[in-house]
C-alpha cells in the first residue's frame, strides 16, 4: 500500500532546485470545505439549497433563493488526532514506537453577508442579490511524531551520502548563494549538516564523508557505530480561503442564476525535525582530537521551517431551477485558479558532544517564486423540501487534478522548462479525476429548532505510481485506500431576526507513509551531483493515521 502518497522528506530535497512535487500540486489544489455551521452539519450539500452564506462557494445562484438579507460569522476549532508506527515493511530495521499526538488551532472558516433586493415585480426578475463572503476551502492543521531505535542506518549518514563527491571547502566555506556552476554546489541541508558537525571529511579522501554516527571498519567500509534512538516530527498549519464577490438574480421564484469572482488566499506553514542520540551511549567509541582530548556523541538535531503563501483568482457561474414545488436542481462550474506562490525555507543544525561546546549552524532563508494552476471543477446538486418540516440534499463535485501545472513567474523559458517539466509530467502521469459526494438533511423539530446531519465521500486523485521510470497503475484496493470520509451533525436555533448554529464534524484521513530520509549514490562517479535513491538501504518508513475534528459555531442576523 505504500505506493499511495509515500512522502520522502528532508534529504530528498538535496537533488531538486525547488521543492515542488506532484504531491504539492495535489495538496494545494484540493478542497476540503468548511463554511457555516449549518452547511458543515449538512455535509456542505448546498449546491441546490442556497440561502446560506456558506453556499456561495458551491453555487453563486444560491444567494438569490432567500427573501431576506443576512450576515454570519463562524468561529471554530480544528483538532488533529494522529498516531504513528513503523511500517510493517521495515519494522525489523526500525523498532519504532507507537506515538500519539493531539494538536488544535482556532480558525474563522466563514464570515460574510448577502444583501437581497426586491424589484417589486410579480414575475420575471423578482430579486437581485449581492454578497461578499470569506469561506475556508481547506485547512492544513496537523501534527505527528515518531520515535524508535535504528540498528542499521542513521539520518546523519544519509546527509553524508548526499554530500559525497562535493569538495570540503565548498561545504565548509562556500557562500550559500553560490552563483557559479550549480553542479559543484551541494544542497543547503548538506551544508548545514556539515557545518554543525553531523558528518565530517575522511582524511586523505576529499569528497568522501563519514557521519558522526558511523565508523570505518578495517576493510574501509562505513557502518553504523551502534544503534541510535531516532525521532522525527512534523507540524503544519494554515488554510486556503476564498474571498467571494457574488451577484445573483431570481426569475419568478423558479430560476436563479449567479456569478462569483473568487480571490483565493493560500497560507501553509510546516516545520519538521530529525534527531538522533545513542541508544546506549557507552556503545559509541570516543572521538579523539589532535590536542589529545576525547569526546562522545550525545545528540544531533536538524530543523527545517517551510512556509508558502500565495493568491489566485477564478470565476464561477451557477444556476438553480425549481421545476416543481419542493424540488430543486442546480449546477455550477469554476474556472482553473492560477495561484502565484512564494515559498521560503531555512535549515538549522545542532550537535552535542560530551565535554565540548554545542556546535550550531543555520542556513539563510531561501525563497522561490512560481505559479500553480489548479484545475477547474464543477458541481451538480439536487434537493427536496418536505413542506416546512425537512429538506434532504445531495451534491456531486468533479475535479481533474492531472490538469494541475506548475509554471514560472519569471518569464524565463529556460528556467520554467528546467525546473517544472519533470514534475508536470509526473502530475499528468500520476494524478487523475477525483469525485466528491456530499449528502445532508435538516429536520425542524420545532419552528425555532433544527437538527442536521451530513456525510462526505471523496475519492483519491492518484491513479498511478512510478517504478523507476515506469508508470504503473494502482490496484483497485490501493485506489480505494485513498478515500476520505467525513461525518457531521449539528443543530440550529432561531429567535426573531437572530440565529445560532452549531456543528461538529469528524474527518477520517487515509493512512500516509512517510520516509524521513534516504541514502543516495551516484551511478556515474564523475557526475556525483546526479544522485538517485539507494534502494538497497532500508531506511525508516512511518505509517501515519490522522483524524480531524472540527467544531463550529455560527452567529447570524437576518434583516
């Protein structure tokens, strides 16, 4: 199952000028909607319902279905409950512990208003509406941590394998922003690791490196000095939010049309760390220095902080039709969104040796500017109202993530081709359509009190995986394993012109498999800068299970 969204993090960035991958294209293009508490409680099956500020993100025509104006604001909390353990595929090589983590963040997934104007006509154009809504379309709250004993390899040694072939003077003294031949410039994570002392040069062999956790045996082979206790952790937060400018029209209370101009704001922050220490400190040999002193390895830690911010724009049109009383059918289509993105990252490394001062090194903050074209999407919906007692609704949404593309923002054709051609080919080969089904129901227990429930099912977008240079189709079971589910429920109470709604939603995320680091080698030693993953060395693989819990409260005013 690890073919499905397996992330190789950290040291894999050593061989890419930028950090964009097909996984990034999917992560930043996907929608996982929040909104008002009423909408979330009903599974956001709002395409054919309308009358709710949260419905505008699905169907612009929905603002014209109500006969009143309204204002809503929705604070909320998202909590992540994660658990990790070593994958069964390499549990012998990595005696991982099961580790649980809880992480919560406040949010404001919805705020906005709709102004509804009556034309005074009994037929034809009866009402027009104008709206402005800020609505969350994704949330990146998450945290996990893993720990275990590794008897075979180490993170520090993976950095040494990445740096092999590069000159020591470059690793130690070269300016971080070297502007010459990029082939002689190692990745910043390698430079940070070397300068903090995680690995060192081998005497008499310029371009060969040995990790702090390794020894060189009598035959000249590198091996782990003793088992190491490793930890890896990752934490993320941020959101994708649409600011929607809406206009809609109501024709004879039967046909409704509308349009949105949407401005997307994307904010994503992620920090991760790798740490190692001796599982048994006495098993590690003493390090002897030229001045006669000795020291022992105590611990090392690498940190990476990454942030991404961007904005984009799209256009959306929708229609809603009431062919008979009680029944509503609707459709909407949204253009691709071109997101202009800026990403930044920085590394910092720290090594502790007994009887010696702590060694620290940090890279400067690097910045990359580029664009991502997120795919178009369309919605279909149907709803049926049972008098004034209840309403049931169902939505279908389609998006083809294989059409996402990275683009240059510099206008430099050579830059664009050199850095995005391969990843765009991966997107085309590995990703395809994803389907989302949303269903919901609302029942009025009394004229003032409503109870609601909803369900979402989203299929995975990954269709294939890469086996070397070959594109191989996922099995039906692997496709099914990508599905995301969510269950929601809530209630609302109206008192005069004011109302309050509450909702709770559980989102069940598919298992993810995370590879914190890899070893590398150069097939052609003369081209040491072109390295590939050394599959012969089994490094840790972590299975991550995550469940997200959203709690929302909407305060509203109808006028």
